[in-house]
């Protein structure tokens, strides 16, 4: 908000407070992230005792070494990439054509389909019936249980539909139809190439969702070799810590051995968090405007 | 198009056959669009409406070998058992209090942050602050839970060290039931407040600059302009988001709760959805769990409709 008028005294004060406020928000968000990165390459003793609180101290890369040596993390990584790529491809295949059809005013039945989809936003079968269905379909313990039951989100269909409605001129479709172009050709050759922004947005939204999801893997997969990264992480980050909390009394030597083990475990924890989150955080600043665009398109009441 | 419509409506009554053939023609002409929508149609039919068919096991005693249809009816037995159980009110209280706590803290923070961002001059600081505060949105819930656990760890957590450094006794955040809700709500704000500003910033970018210019000429201070121009601009967006939030009062995001839950903090961390998970998929009480899930969905739908009605009475920003 730039104005030609000079800021008055009270406005300056307001602006100063505003900057302080935003700066505090910035610090609160940034600090834990910096701390994690520093902790992942610091001496675990100094991290555990609180001596390392901002910048790395006693630099060691042992945590990363152990992470990279751990085969279950690699398997998890591979599985996650597979599930994310296949899942996102399915997401796009289901979402984009449907959204395009729904954006066409001459599509008879669009209100019926839209209504049918919208109901699912407010009411669903619940956990157990969904689980029984997936089981009935024979998808338990396969990749399909991860990618198919989340093949589309109604929210993303609405966002894409809004994009098609507002960004593709109707004349284009009319002209193509007068020239005898079929709907399929029209969609593949004209609409999709013009819709790269929304394809990027959808691929990113769905991709991040697939990369980060753990719950469907938790309930549908029962072999460790099929676990995605997030489930491996859950094992390392959550379950181990919880069991460590419950340790009772013990003699001194076991205690120190365990202590040593606990320190290395802590180091691995920080490293694994960075390794698992890095791909998304690394691409995010470059793609930020697409993500923001996606939210903005969605906010147009359609 | 306009003309064609006129002809159609004009000839509806006398010649219904003609309308029929017209409808048919429109369907045939756009037959490929039905192909386009088919994957989504079948997806929702099978994976959203399919489970709705399965809801009937809430009123049955589901026996896997007999299937959904073959299992015997028991009426409202499961519901009665749930309502009479000693944990019923605990679950309701935990679910509602976590939701309302989250709403009370998590709803205003993005609004205030968006208003603050909006007052910054475009430039490096603004860009950086936005990029950094949006980023936690992309952290997975598992990593989030891992971060909470390591930061709050009673022996090595940095938050614990900080509190002790200031000379206080650090509470045992992870296992003390008193702290569970606060830990849950504030970590949620940390993760999503920045991202939540985007939708408000979009609304703020639509403010007519003329309003601000006129206000400046009238001698309005920045604070007054925020108060009387920017905040009213956000009211429609706020209303819609509030309605949507109310609709999920009993649907508190359970993925994170499930990860942070342990036997020690259970009394304040057990919510309806985690209970549904435990009783249904861990203990395999399929019918009982479905009944609780159904109870939950019905309450959610009712709350959404009621809130929407109330909003519709008072202003025009309702969902439908």
C-alpha cells in the first residue's frame, strides 16, 4: 500500500508495530526450521543439553550417514516416489476431464453431476465402511489401496472447473465446433495446452498430498517393504520416542549404553526429518506462485 | 444460443416430442463430455457412495463371513451402547473443546497476519516473510508430530531447555493431559497460519484503491483505514470459512492427534475420530465403530446446515 501522502506520526508508529509483528511471526516460523537443520549436523550431546540452540556446534555428518545407510528409508523413499507419481497421474486423469466437462454450459446434466460430487464433501460413509470396501475390492496391501481411494478431491475439481470457466474463452470452443472439431480433440489440442497453469497447480496440490500422506498406508498396507516414507518416519520419529519415554529404572552401564544409543537416535531423527522434507521445501520457493494461484482460483466463489 | 433457447421454451407445451429430440441431440452432440466425467463419476459412486451403502452395518451386527447384506439387524443397539458408555461424554468434550480451541486461536491469526502483510511495502522483506510463513504448510503431519515430540521432549527438547533457562519448571508437554490441547492447537497455528493468509490477501487485493485515497484525504489514519476498509472487505471470506469450519466441529483433524496420542495423555486426547479408528480397525468392532462414525457425520451435517441457515438470515454470505 504505497501512498503519495506523507506518513503522519501515528501512522509511522503503526507501521513500526506492524513490522515488528510480522518480523516476530517470521522468527517464530523460521526458528524451528533453522534449529532442525543445525541440529541435524551438530554433536548430539550439545543438541541434547541445549548448548546448540541456533547455529551448528561440533559439526558431524553421522546422522546423514546413518540415514543413507538405512535400507528401510531408501525403500520408503522409492515407494513414496512410486505412489506419488502414479497417484498424481491418476488424480489428474480423473480431475481435469471431469472439471472441463463441468465447466461447459452446454453439458446436459452438469448440475446433477456437480450435486452428486458436492454431497460427498459434507457426508461420507466413514472409516470402517470405506475400509471394508477397499478390502472387498481386493486392494488391501497393494499400491492401489493408496492411490485409488483418493483418486480425486471435490475441492480440486471445483478449482479446475473455475479455471476452465474463467480463463478459456467460450468463443474458442464455439469456433472449434463450427470447424467440426470433436470435444476430445478440442480438449487435447486446444484446452489442455492453454491450461498449463492449472495443470501445474493440480499436480502440485495432489503431489504434495500424496507425498505427505500416511494414514491410508497405515490402514491398508501390512508389509514393511511396501511402506511409504511417511510410515517409516512414523516408526523412527513417533513410535521410538514414545517407547523411550516409558523406560523404567536400570543399572548404570545399560543406562549409558542406552544414552549413547538415544543420542545417535536423536541425531538420526533430525537428519531424517531434513531428508524427508527437503524435496518439497526445496522446490517450493520456485513453485510458490503456482500454489498461491491455486488457492486464489479456489477462492473465487464458483 | 439465446435464440435457440427462445424457440425451445416457446415450443415446450405444444410439441413435447420436439423438446425430447432436442435434449437427445444435445446429449449426442456432446457425448464425449460424458466420457470425460465418467472416471470421476465412477470414482465418487464407488468410493464415496459405496461406503454410504455400507453404513447399514451400523444397524446390524456385521459378521465378515456373512457380508453386509447377510448380517442380522440389531436396530439402534450400537448407538445405545455408545451413548450409555462411560467415555461418551469424554469423547464429545474432547472433540468439541479441541475444535473450539482451534477455532478460537486458529481462525483469527491468519486474518491478523494477512492484514499485517497487506500493510507492508512490496519488497524483499514482504516476499521473504510470506515465503517463509507459507512453507510449514508443506511439512507432513508425521514430520510435524516428530518435530513436536523432539522439541518438547522432557530431557532434550529445546523448548524444555528454554523454559528451564528462564528459571521455570517445564511441564511434561507430551504426557500431561493438561497440555495436549494447547500443544495440538498451537502447533497447528504454527503450521497453517501463514498459508491461511493467502485467501484473505486475495480478498484484500480486490479493495478499490479509491476508498483508501478518499479516506486519506479525509484524514483517516492507517489504523482507521484497516479497521473501516480492510476488515469489512474480509467479512464475506471470513463468513464462508467460518461456516465451513463449523461444519467440521466434530471432524477434528485426527491424523495428528493419532500420532501425538499416548496412554498417558489419552484422557484429553481421545476424540471421536481416533476412537472410531481404534474400535473399528484396531479392535475390529466394525458395526460399533460405524455407528459412532455415522453419529459423527450426522451431527456435522446438522451443524453445517444450522449455521448456514443462521448466516443466511443475517447476511447474504451463506454457502447456499
